[in-house]
C-alpha cells in the first residue's frame, strides 16, 4: 500500500466508522480541502520513542486522541495479559496539566478495565516520578503517564512503565508495539463505562497515602539535614512549577527537608494547559525563568528552581558572588549534585566500594571525572532515562553495583532507589541543599562549579537543534543521517576524527539506536541524534579545555563547522 493510498483509506475509515464520535468526524470534514494536513495526520501511526507515544492532539492516526490512546492501551492490555502474572494484574495511571490529560487517563483506565485489568488512577495531576514510585509501592504490573513533558501546549503523550517502575525498554516496548499494530479496527478496543469499572472494582482512585509516602522517601535522600536546619532562615529559594504538576510536591519536600524561605512564582503556580506565561514550559530555557528572575531579584534569592509540566526535569538559576543570576546547564547541575552527593557520603563514611554513577552517552564526561576522583565507576547508556532505570533494576537484583546517582544532560536526575525515572523533586531538594551547604562555607554554587573545573578540567557542552516538522521533515532528517553514515568525516576544523561510532550497530553492548558520535583528537566529541519525541534533530557538542576561554573557543569552532555542513545538507 502506498502512502497516498494509506492516507485516503484511513481518512475515509475514520469518517465513516460508526464508532467514531461526531465531533471527531466534524474535525476531519473541516480539513477535506487540505491534502497536506490530511497526509500529515494519516501517513503513519504514532510510534513509541524514547518517551513513549507523543504527538500533536487532534483527529488521525498520527495524532494523540482518545482513539489512539484506546488502541495503545488495548495493545498494552494484551501485552500485560500475555505476561502470565499471578493474581490480579493492575496498572497505575497519572497525568499532568495538559489539555485532555485527565480525559485520556480515564480512557486508558476504562480500556484496561474492559480487559479485566485493574486501574489505579490519581484523582488529580501528579508528577511522573511519583507514578514510577506508585507502580512499585502498589505492586502494579505496569504504569501509564499522560504527559508530553516540556513540549508545546498542542502536544500530549502516553508513557508506559513496567512493574519495576521504569519506562518500558526496547524489548517490552517492541512487544507492546506489535500488539498495537495488530489492532486494525476500533471495535477491537474493549472498553467499559466508568460506572461499570467502579462497580466491578477495576477502577480505584489513588489517595493521599501514596503522596505522603512519596514525600517521605524523597526527603530521606537529603544528605545534610543539619546544614539545612542551620541555614533554613538564611537560604532563599524561588520556585516555579511552570503551571505543572511540581507545585505541591516540590513545596512539600522542601518544607519536609527543612527549608523555610521558599516563594512560589504566583503567576505560574496553578495548572494551565496553555502555559500562558511562557513561550515554552521548559526549564532548560532561561526564558522560562523570566518571572522567577523578577521575584528573585526583588527578594534577593539565592536560587531559582523550575520544573517542567510533569516534574521530571529540573532547571536552576543561581546567584553568583557579584549578585548576578547565572543559569546552570543540565550538565553543570549534574556535576554539582554528583560532587555534593559523593562528598557527603564520603564524609559520613557511607560511600560504597561498588557504587556506580549512570549517565547517557550525550552527557558531559565531567560527572564521570568527578566520580572517578571518589573511586566511583561510571556507566554509560543510550539517551532516555529508561535505560538508566533498567540498569538500576538489574543491579538491585544482582547486588553487583550500588546505584548512587543517574542523570542526563537534558535536566533529568535521580538519587535514591525509590523510583526508576528522573525526578525533578529530588533534584530540586539536592541542588538547594548543595546551595545552602556552600553558602554556609561562604561560597556560591558558581564558586563550587569553578573549583570543580580547576580540579577536573574545563568541560563545556552545547546543544543545537533543528526542527523539521511533518513527513518532509522526517525524510530530510533520515537523509542527513544516511549521508553521514555513507560518508564519515575524516577531519572537522583541522581535528582528526579518531572514532566514528554508529549506534545502529549496537555498540558497547547497547541496544541499536539511530545515533552517530564522532570523537575528535584532544578529547572533544559531537553527536547527531534525531529526537524520539519531537520533530527535530539534535546535535550535541562537548570539549575539555585548559581554561574557560579555551573551552569556549574550541566549542564555537567545532559546533560552527559541523552545523554549517548540517544546514547545507538539510536544505539540499
């Protein structure tokens, strides 16, 4: 079947099927004179990426809607029933503040109930990491989070978790995908009403007990409660949940840890699916902190912390010795937390001999250098916290290694073993605790960062993205990756390419992934990676210089040379 034939067939099926509601049909009739729009909505099915199922909301097979949610959940249900678990299989479900998130969560619950699987559903929005915790706490077979993380308002998504609380990895996601692909009609999706699900006991609301337990286990990761207590009235924190699920849990955990001086950005406190005060609800971007910076300057705060809509990513801006506010990159926050965590454990004599730090292949090597100075091994994984969670589960079973910290450059961090996904709540607590600790020593976090540079080298990184929307954009991205594989570069800006790593070959024992990494002489590297969750291509650059100026110059030269070539290829 050609793409055009598929598009027309699927479009007509949705319009004519009696199981499709009239509002959806009306939406589709509204685009009948827009062939490009129809093609984009129906040329493919949404696919699982590094963050599960994610897409623009609307009618169509390539959109996030109640029908694609229902189909995905039917596939998940069949996967769960095929596992042969003893007793009643169950799934915990959480959702964030996005449009229709609560509706999609209930849709998933009712499909699960229609398949005889119990659904535990949070009564209101909750952070993704709390869902990871809840799966384990409830002994559920799987978990679902309805979220599109930090994507724009028109997006939503569907992330699936295994019984260990980690996102499904390659094998599990592949089997769910196969089950989903086998569902070819709306009538194959088994679903009951809300009333039927409640009456049968297959729908149960998750109450406050899980919330309280979650706050307890996160607070238990605190490293220096005595320092927090001593600095509680002197360390000032401005916090913004960016209209998402982090509002209550971050405040509760900071209070539980002992912080007293915490102010929430009032205009961004309440859930808002339009994220109307920001261009993007992404704590990776300084622009998202505009209102937080206003509050921080007025109050002379020490730190501003922000979390994304589902509260699994944390960004921070900190005051330096001159009173200026400096944004930390994901790599810098990670390095600071790594050092704070390991130094605290070492001082207490609790640093295990088999401790391990886990990070992704596109994350800075600075964290690994810091860990090595404490005698801690570093393990690299592919991009996606699900791979870090997978290793955590393996080590918990074997006892071979003791997980200490996991992180990725995209502002995702986890300390503690209560969850198997990145957690902005524990990260917020630890970066604030580190800030309070260094302030008690007369230093800022920026001072501490520069001490780490002086000890381990001036690591500097940069991420560049190119958004390429729609079917044409996807094809251009594929063409560029194919071109690089067919013609590996030998030299970049006068530096020889010492290693050309194509991760579709399953390198270093890792699963196959559409990633290319070029290692240059002198220790610099760059990486090409199509996003698994957004219509964009990402380019990662990293250098290690002898000074900040040297690192900055190297980074600029290498990234400019690569992007000049990439842009020419994308526009060819």
